[in-house]
């Protein structure tokens, strides 16, 4: 049998209450009926047809209405109490309770509500189980990662740490609840200084007589509405060693290649000159010696460029007036200045930035661009200083563009591959960066972007 709806319950209740009210009022106003009054000689009610009959009807109807209200409201009250209990358990993290869906006297809507509530509880239990499994997996991964993780709360107390952090910072002891000063007291001096500096970067410390390199990264964020700070300490000794060995191998291969390219022709030319002199044929000797001199000059230029790249000093930041600096730069390498120079002075190392722009302008001229199309544009605001060198030369294909900033990479027969690499090194020493971009109608634009205040990173 289908369970009646709440609307049907209420409609039947109202009809029943109306019928009862009419019956009671009729009994009070019309009783006894005329034929009973004549047959039995009954007297009529004293308040028949008066307002007192209506008041007495309402008085007699009130207990009946209260009884019917209790009969209809009891299932709803039981359901609300049950729902309140399960909601309180949900608040405490207990999702195990379910409610019976076939409650006596419950209408269709209430049973649907119970079924929806049970489905919600089932979903919450599954999500809680999946979340617990993910938390266990994440905790296992984080605890066993070689990166040391340290989480501090708003009072700079250790809220959480993994095994690597306890081993590195506390000699294996628990760090929970210690403040940052107490943790620093347990660390080697270099590590404590790095934690106190508040900046990211590499530092070196000595552990058990062995020098170790670490990278420190930290981040501030909100956790449960409270500010926290996360430290990540990664050991970089092996990685730096591998990178150092790989860099030395690249340097040795490049130097060997360049030396062989120059020494082999020099040896051959010297042997030919010796043979000609032994035969008394001196007319070609001068040409051979000139070729030997050219190869020796090229080798000297390559080694000088390499030495300049390897010995780049830290930039000496100073205020630079644009007009005299641009006049001196134009005398060394011509260009067309696009727009006026900035009104406020720039802050950078004038010699280093001059060398970087000379390299870029030289590349632009050697790329086959018309001299009047080799352009320099300056833009400066409160945040950044941008120097853009553009040309209408042959440009670069995507493969060359990806490799152009690497040291010793060059597509020129006589190039060293250090011009763009040196410009990149100078830009990064100033705390900026360099960007290469193909121009839509041919050519290349190279932009050096620096902090306006000249603060080197």
C-alpha cells in the first residue's frame, strides 16, 4: 500500500476537524430534533441558536484538535530529534549512524528525507575513508622524502616536521613544539643563519667533517585561518657536483675543439712553410706565415673572450645619466635610438651593461640587417628598466633560438658562442633577465629587463 503524502495527511485532518466542528455545533443548536421533541417530550437546549453554542463548540473541539495535532506531529518530532542527533555526530566526525526509512506514521516526504539523509551519510563515510587513505599515503611519502620539511605556526613554534628535518635539524630528536630559536640552537651555524635570513638560496655547511650544500626554500601561507611558514631544505651536493663535472666536460670539449681547429691548420701551414724554405721557394712563405698569424689571432680572441666570460665580476650599481652613456655606446657600435631617453637616471653597472649591448648590437649588424634598422629602445618605470635591441636581419629558427643563450653555442664559423651568454650573465647578475623573440616581418629583438632600482639579485 502506498504511503500517503504530507499534503493528503493535512487535507484529511482538516476535513475531519471540519466535520467534527459541524457535528458538535449542530448537536448544540438543533438538539433535540423536532420529531424527538414531540415524541419523547424532550426540552430543547437552553443555548440553542445563541452565541454560547459557538463558544461551547470551540471548547469541545480544542481537545480533539490537540489530539490530532499530536498524532500528526509525533512522527515529524521523532524524525527531527533523530536528524538532530545524527547532525551532532557529523559535527564530531562520526558518520556511522543511519536512520530507519520506514517509520510508523511517516509520510512519503519524510521517508524521502530519511533516504536522502542516509545517502548523505554513506557518501560522507566513503569520502572520509578515501581522505584517510590519501592522508596515510601522503604522510608516508612526506615522512620518507629526502627533502627536510619544517612547518612553523604563527608563534614560530614547530607544528610539524618529517624524518629528514628531525635528522638534519635536531640530530634525530622530535622538534614538535620547539620554537625557531631552539631549533637554530641545535643546528650548525651556517644552517641556523640560513633559517634566520628569511630568504631563499643555496648555503654550505659542514657535517661530520664533510662539506654539504643545501638549498633553502620557504613560503608563508594560511592554514586553517592561521599564518604558517614552511621550510624546505634540499641537499644539493650531489646535484651540484654532477652539474660542475658536466660543465667542466663541456668547457674541455669546447676548448679542445677550438684548439684543434686552430692548431691543426697552424701545424700544417708551418710544415708547408718549412718545406718551401728547404727548397728555396720563398715566394709563398709570406702567405703561409700570414695564415698562421690569422689562426693564432683567432685563437687568442677566443681565449680572451672565454677569460672575460669566466671572470665576470659582481656589478657595481650606480646612477647613470643616459645621454653621455648612450653617446659613448653609439661611438663604439652604431644604432638608431627609438624614442627619447628616460628623463630619470638609470641604476646599473655602466661598463657591464655597455658590454652586453655591444654584443647585442654587434650580433644585429652581423645578422645582415641594414644599419639603419639596428635599433635600440629604452623603457623605464618605477619597477623595471627595459633595453630592447631589434634588427631586420636573418633572425633565428626555433632550434637556434632555444640554444642561443647557452655558452659556446654559435652558428657562425668564426664565432665563440659567448656574446649572448655574456649578455645573459650580466642581466642575471643585475637581478634581471634577457629574452629573445622573432619579429613578425623578419629579424630579431633581444630585450634586457632589469630592476629599476638596480638591486642585484
